[in-house]
């Protein structure tokens, strides 16, 4: 079995046993992609979320950045980053707060201005890319 027929079998979802126990695909093959579980957080946004929290209500702040219901957890970490658990918190009073979206705050779940470092890092990265 050659590499192209292996890819076709993989796309069709075939689970047959192949004759060769160890099949090595070329590194340039872009059709076979896999994703390992992430242990790193992903910035959901560059600026914090301004939300109203209610006193005594329990919240789960997304700490991994994969949630589709930012800044709150929707359970996406279970599949994408199982080693990163959400941060549960209960506010003392009803108020408007800034919840971190860059996921690099030292005062989780509240914003401490770390997003400025993230924005600066992205800016430096893009400027360096221009001069390559």
C-alpha cells in the first residue's frame, strides 16, 4: 500500500489492518493532521470582558481560552486542554467587573493589565516579520 492509498483509506475512515505494521509518511504530507492535547492557554481576546456579576452567584471563568462562551467556561477544555481547569469564583457584591481575556493575569479571573504585554508582544512579532 502506498502513501496516497493510505490517505484515501484514512479519509474514508477505514479501520482495516494494514500489511505493514509501521508506515512512515513523508513530512511534506499535509493531508494527515492531528492535534495533541494542549497544556498552554490560548488568548481568547486582547482586551478584557466587561461583565456584570451578581453577589452570591457562582461563576466559572475560562482559564484555557478555548470556550465559545467567553469569559465563562463551556467545557471545551475537556477535549482541548484537559489539564487546565476553569476557575470558580463567587463575587461578594453585584457590580461591573473586567474579566481577563488574555489569560495571563496574575489576579485571575480579574484583569490586571497583562493584556498590554500581550498586545506589545504581538506588535513586536509582526514588526519582526516585516524585516525577515
